[in-house]
C-alpha cells in the first residue's frame, strides 16, 4: 500500500516537473515576430503609421503577457496565450508592411500625376503669355510674368529631383503649389489679352 502511494506521488511529481519543463516562454514566436517588425519598420513607420502602431502594440502586449506568466508560480504558468499573441502580432506586422508598400506606391503615382498636371499648367500659361500683344503698356508686366514662369519651371525641376529620395508627399504638395501659381498666372495673362483685344476693338 505504501509502495503504491509512493508510486502515485512520484508520478504526480514527475508530471509536475514535466509541465514545468514544457511551460517555457515562446522564444521562437517572439524572435520571429521581432524579425517581422524589423522588416516592416521602414515601410510601416512612414507609409502605414496606424497599421505599424497596431503591430508594435500587439508585440508589446505579448511581451507583457510573458511577464505576467513569469511572475506566477512555476506550476501555474501557461504561455499558450502569449504564443498566440505573438502570432497575431506577426500577422499585424506583415499587414503593416503590405499596407506600407501599397501606400508608398499610391503616393508615388499621385506625386507623378501632380507633377504632370503642374507641367501642363505651366505650358498653358506660357502659351497664354504668347497671346498677349507686347505694347509699351504690357511689355514690363509680360517680362515679369515670364520670369515667374521660368521660376516655376525651375521649382518643378527641383520637385522632380525630390522623387529620387522618395519624398512623394512633399513632392505632391510642392507640385500643387506650383500648379496653383501657374494657373493664377495663366488667368491673369488671359485677362490681359482680353483687355488688349477690347481696347483695339474699341478703337475701330
């Protein structure tokens, strides 16, 4: 009877030791998630900040869960939840990277389109400049408009150069400003041409 009791106690102790040995922090999942975050960081931080923050927070929460289990008695530790949390965080990191890639490409396309639009508006303004007759009253103003358009052309070139550094949002903003200024000049030139035409018509 005593022998049977010793065997039972021994079995319980063996099972307890086995459970303690099995209850280890999920280092593999933790490391793979950290690697996924490192991979996602360059794109996620800049181009998908919300998704990136979600992934980083999920990783931090998983680490806190490990700490919670580490602070419990050995026989009560269970890392199943933290393991799943790391897997979820890794998936979130992958989504952040994908979102960053997509957002970056979209920003690039938008910047390229805005550069094209600005160039077209500058060319339209230059064409409008040629329609205004050069008289003693318009000569000085036309020269100033020409200088302004030349300056916008230079600024547009600077904006195009910024594409190489992937500053797509900044390029888009700069192109928008150039487009607005060129459109304003075009409008003023068209108004000037109309005034000259009206004066000449009135002389007849």
